[in-house]
């Protein structure tokens, strides 16, 4: 699974990232991850795991990419 940055928006007090990430099990399926970094971190994903648990591996992968990749910060 590799997250692809779709868009990054800078606002006065926050940054919003949208990622597309491929499904691990189904190569024809992908999910959209939205991460807002500001005073608090808000994240959401279009997968079933996030809908059920409120957290998923796709968000963790995208957060790791934001932290590690200096080009998108």
C-alpha cells in the first residue's frame, strides 16, 4: 500500500491533506484519506474499518508519510 498525495491546502491555522491509498486485498479498490493538521489532528478514511472503529491502518500510513516526507510539509 502506498499513499498518493492528491491535494494539500494551507489555511491560516491548519493544513489539509487528501490522499488516495490502494487497498491491500483488492487492487481495483482505493480509499480516500483526509488529514487536517492544526491545533488538533483530525483524520478520516473512506474504508469500512474507519466507519466501524474510528481508526484504520490507512490513516497511520498517511501520517507516517507526512512526518517522513519533507516535500509535503
